[in-house]
C-alpha cells in the first residue's frame, strides 16, 4: 500500500488552517489599542503557535514587503521601521499558525485512514531484530 503524503495537496486541504489563523489575526488586531502587557502576551502566543514556521515566513514577508516600504517613502511619511518589522513578524506568526493548523488537520486525516495493523506498524524492536540478523 502506498503511503499517504503528509502535506496538504489541494486548496481545500489548506482551508482548515483558517480555523486557527483567522481568530489569531483578529486577536492581534484587537490588541492594537489595548494595554501593552496584553498586546505582548498575544504576540508571544502567536509566535509560539507558529513555531517553526515563523522564521521562514518572516524572511519571506520581509523580502516581499521591502519594496512596498521603500515606495511608501516616496509617497510621504512612512511608518517607523520597527513598527513595520513588528507587523511583518506578527503577520508571519499568523501565517505560521495557519500552516501548523493545516498540517495538523492533514496529519489527523492521514492517521484516520491509515491501517492500524500490518507492515506499516512494525515497531523499532522488530525492525532492529530483523535487520540485525543480516550481519
């Protein structure tokens, strides 16, 4: 039997990630005018939920948003660079959370359809015993 891929393959399989990323994005937007402790807590939770994808997503968004930030300078006063980068990191955290949630749903779906017995369920002890006899 062929193993199921663990990554979502269609747009339909990526949609369950919205169950995590949309509420997280709304919480982060809601903390814009809130006390700085709550805003920092929400940002920290967002970054923790998006590990390990927050760093690659930050790099991608920073590279893609740099021309937009430079263009804003030609149009008048641009936002401060630290505010801009903070927004990039929080947007990357929401993207990472979406990715983690979509992968979790895909892995759960693959586990549900995987057989519970057979060659795929051989344990580490059996594997080492079988392959250790050839030496």
